[in-house]
C-alpha cells in the first residue's frame, strides 16, 4: 500500500486584487521586482497565527506533525547558537524558546512581544533562512535523484498551481514550461563571463502571459501564496524592464500611505546598478526572476518514524526561472530586434567572438 503523502495541505487562498493589497503585499512584490533579499528587512508582516501556518506550509513544513516541529526547532536552536557563539548576541528566551514556532514570526512582525523581541526575532529568522537554505541544498546532493527527476517533480508542482489559477479564473492566457537543451546550456555558458554550470538559473523555466498589464501583480502575488514563499526569490537574479516599482506606486495611489514604512526608500531602485540582459532588444520588456521552489522529498527518504539520519530535513530547493509578461507586451517582444531569433543571433555572435579570439574563426556552415 502506498504511503500517505506528507506534503502539507495549503488552505484555499482567495485571489487578492491590487486595491486590496497593503504594506505586506507591497513589500513582498517589491522584493521580487528588484530581486532583493529578506536579509535587508527589519520586520515581518504576519498578524495572526493562521497567516504564519499558511506560510510554513508553503515552505513545505507542517509543524503540527512532531517530525516537522522537531526540525523547525533544530534550525531555530542552531541559529540561536550561531548568534551567541559568533557575536555573543543576547537572544531572549521568548525568541529562543517560543511556545510554538508560529510565535517567532509574530514576534518578528511586532504582533507579539515588544520592540526588542521584534528586532531579535528578525535577526534569528534571517539566520534560520540561511541555515534552511544550506540544508535544502545539502539534502539534494545526498539523495539518489537525477536532475531530470527533480525537474519533473517541480514541473508537476508548478503545473498543479497553473490548473488552480485556471479554475479560479485568473486572467492568464498562457502558462508554458521549457527545459534548456544541452546546446542551449553550452551557448549560454560560453556567452557568460562565469562559465560555470551552477550559474545557469533557467534550466527549468516557466512563462506566464496575463490578459492585461493590470493583471500582472495579482498573478504574481498569487504565485507567492500558492507556489513559492516570497523570501525564496534569488537575490540579484531579477531582470525587470516591465514593472518598475515607482510605476507601481504611481499607478496605485493607495500605496502612498505605506511609503514611510517601507524597508527601503522609494528611490532605492534608481540607485541600483542593473546590468540587464545584453542580448535582449532595446525595447524588450518582461519581468524575469528566479526562485528556489521548496519540494518535499519523502518518497526518497525513510518514513519519519524510521529515519535514523542525524539531520532529518525533508525539503530540498530547486532553482526555477519565471517570466511574466502581459499579452500586448508579449506580441511587441516578438517584433524586429526583440524577437527570440534576433536574441539568439546576438548571443551566438558573442560566443563565436569569445571562442575565436586570437584563433582561426570557424567557417560558417552554408
């Protein structure tokens, strides 16, 4: 008999319109739009236990189960030990030993405790984020699973959410996936200065086309509620020529009231150096970002009650790239110098130049 699935069940999530969004949603969306890191944050935005529980389940942890609770407590204990040992950091017991894991997030949000507890809880959660990330990568290396098998698991998870979006009537006209071929990987790596396979973030890629520009933010936020936790966006890997943050503020005046409470000032993006993709056309517009999607690996591990491993984490993370664009922009992106064919020509020209520098140039095939 097949063992029951241990993947946490997420409660139903209503679609949130931009008009219904507040500071919490604005901060999470901005994080993705600029490819930022939660390490820069000073507080979380959870107000009630149910919000935290949904977030933990999205991270693939159901702490109502003893083994997931024990794992979360272990990561918390290691984060506290790290801070105390490395920085002689004083971690209050309310943070180091919360009544339940949910309290840690509520303390970091200011919904519980005092301002001192909030600051300490934020610092602890940042360290926990890094430890869990390391553990997810380490577990993946230790498991007998191929890249193709993992890609299949991720694809199944993403397409499941795509079906949900369709059933809920979200304005998505295209939700397609692709996996880079060997030739595409070789060309991409030769075109990059860092010719390391680990630097290719878009082996598995999903393209989402919304009906209109106004639909971009609701669709993006829905993904953070059903598919990947907002904090797992990969820093520095966002290319955003479609939805500038200041444009979001201008198009949605009700966000103005939250500007003084933002982690970063409204002009922060103006001061950032964003190189962009040198092979894209000058008028090409899209939002591309990379996330670590958490995946339960129970099928590849012993049952929790028989698990004799020292480290009992059961969640890995897999890099996935998303491209989101509205239908009209998608059409414009296929014209002239913006087309995929023109992109590939520019990329191949760069590769040929790098390969042949100081050498005989390979003859073009007729």
